[in-house]
């Protein structure tokens, strides 16, 4: 009598392989899990942005050689690391993407702030563990700051996701 093992093994392997590439699926009330591709793009955005630490600030700057402002840094990083075109001011960027609850933020999400009494007047990239990277003008260089304490924590407005 011939064994059914080889006949059953192939469909099981194919089924398991299909499970490994599932699309974004709902987990709970409002929670989502990123697809593998979205997670990889977001990770590339974070890693690329970290390479810009200490890059000089310049109002209207859109590349590291000339200097970067906050929205210029975000546009440059998303273009270079994820091949995703995000252009315009921080307020323009805030009109795009999907709103994300602060408790559900994931690395690669954009974080927006009200600075100078103007909504969505500053933007940065969330890198995880309550921190974000951005191009502030106060110290003149791209740096990492906290979302949970300090000047920017009090001015946080919202987070948005651009990968789903």
C-alpha cells in the first residue's frame, strides 16, 4: 500500500507558505498588523533617517547637501528609502495617509506637532520606543527627541501611517 504522506505534505507546505504572506489583517478594535512589505518599507525609512543624524537645518531644504527642514527631511527619506513621493509642507503631509492612535504607532509613521501656534506645523518620523527623528530649527541639526516628555511632547497632535 502506497503512503499518503508525500501526497499530504505538498498541500500542507503550500498552505503554510501562503499563511506567511498574508495581507494586513484586523487584530482587535482598530489594531492592524502591517504586511511584510509595509513593515520592510517602514524599517528602511527609519534606518535611512538615522543616517541623517546631525545633518544641518535649512528652511526649505530638501536634501542633506543643502540642509533639511522637517518636511524636506521626510520627503527625502520616504523618496530614497521607500520610493514613496510625499511632498509639501508638514500641513500638506498631514492631509495624507491614515490617522493612527498614539498607542498604535509603529516605526515609520509620521508624527505631527503644533509649533508656533500653527496646527501641523512640524513633522518627524516615529522610530519606536516613544522617540522620533526630525529636523528642528532650534539646534540646527537632525536629531532624535522624545514624544513622552519635553517640549515636543506637549505639542504632539497626531500620527499618520503611509504604508497601508
